[in-house]
C-alpha cells in the first residue's frame, strides 16, 4: 500500500521540477535572443507592455509543458 501511495506523489514532484527547469531554460533562451535584458527593462524603466508579454510567454510555455507532461 505504501508503494502505491508514494509513487504518484514522487512522479508529481519529479515532473514539477522537470517542468520548472524546462520553463527556466526557455526563459533564458528568450533572454539571450532579445537585444535588451527584459527584467532590467521591466523593473528600471517600468515597461508595462513588456511585463505583460513576458507574463503571457511564461503562462503559454507553462501550459505547453504541463500538457506535454500530463499527456
């Protein structure tokens, strides 16, 4: 019974960490592709449009990763 109980929990933790790592990799790739540093532009110059686009990018990539892991 213990093995049956812990197996889905362990799988959820592993897939969550894997999804987070993939999301960070995608963010750093986008950060390298764009000419300016997005975080600096959002924080120092208060660029709301860039913050919205970056938030939408993160949500989109998160949904894609979640659906790919979930099946």
